[in-house]
C-alpha cells in the first residue's frame, strides 16, 4: 500500500518521548511507523503502525526499514529516539557497559541513518531527527558515558548535515533537558560499584529523581520534534523546554570558571 502522505519512522515509540512524538506526527498529517523491540507488549496507538526493531542489530534495522519501504513506498522523516541511560561514576562502570550504551545510543543511530539515507537521497528529500540532550553540550558528573554518547551524536549529526544537505536531506538535533519519563528508573547502575562513590552517587540519584519528577512533559519535546520535521527552514539544533533553552544560553555566555562552579553546585560536589 503506497501513500501520498509523508511517512515518519519513530524508534522507541512505545512510551515517553517516542510515544508522544509518534502521536504528534500523526496529528501533523504523517503516516507514522513506530518501533519497539517487542511490539507484542505495546498498547495500540491511533494512527501508528508498529514494527519490531532492535537498533543494536544490523539485521533487524535492515528488515524493518525494508518493510516500511515495501508497505509505504517512502520515508520522509526518521526520528532516532530509541536510547538507554547510564548512571554511575566512571570508575565504577565497565567498558562493556559503555559499549552496550554506545551500541544503542550511537551505533543504533548510525545503523538507522545508513538504512534510510539511500531512500531519502533517491526521493530528493528527508529529515533525520536525532534525539540528543542538554548533556550533549554540558558535562554531567555520574553520567559520563551517557553524556559522551550524546556528545557523539551532536558531532555526528552536524557533520552528516553538511554531507547530505545538497541532496535535499537534513540531519537535525533535538535537545531536551529533564523530561518526565522512566529514564532514571530504567538506567543501568554501575556493574562494579565502589564505596568511595556511594554517598555522592546516592545524592546524584536523589537530584535526578526530583529533576525528572519536576521535568517537562514528553509532549513538550514531541512538539519540538514535529517542528523539526515540518519547519520550512529547519534549524540544526532545537532545544526542547525552558530549562534546555536556558542551559544552552548559559553555556554560550557564562565564563568557563563560573559555569564550572555552577555545575559543581548543582551536583552537590565539593573541592
């Protein structure tokens, strides 16, 4: 079944930001394909077709994108939302944990991007929207691996955008701050915890729990994703929510020493 309507693929669409984005794109007039690792456990969403997809698997990515092309005949927007968190001191987390994180947050984005690009180039249009974070341009103690993965997505997306713009394709970034999802509860804990970091890690956990509880509704981020998908003249970066916008401005204008001090104060760090 081919369609004349634009088609969007949203990874990690079963909950949180991905679910809100899928529904927002339906409302904006898209045929939407949402993905999840196990769609048998996903509640149906009006207007969203679900497909099984594991972004950490080359085979799964190739099969899912092929199914979308076969059914709809096009992919106009890819929202790379699927991801995982990581909380703990650098010294407490193994390299294997970091590799698992990067396999989803970074290489998953690369797999999806490589799979859709030939189709977008052939049709002369397309947008790849990558979910970054404020920790893609800020430091985040006790989330170093996660922050590194988002810094990687920032550099990857900006470089990609220069490569594909002449073919009618754009690579864009959406940068949320704290959002009311299950992020902190679902983030793996360090596999080699050390007593020396225990008190500070617990303090960070409490700070994150409060920040997430008081954070933006996923619909706030979804609205920005829809804007990135539909703006006539899209921007490379879209901050999502007032906290993210404020953080981006402060990062640019506040002297480095003052910004460093604020990061330590926010995270209740001494020294």
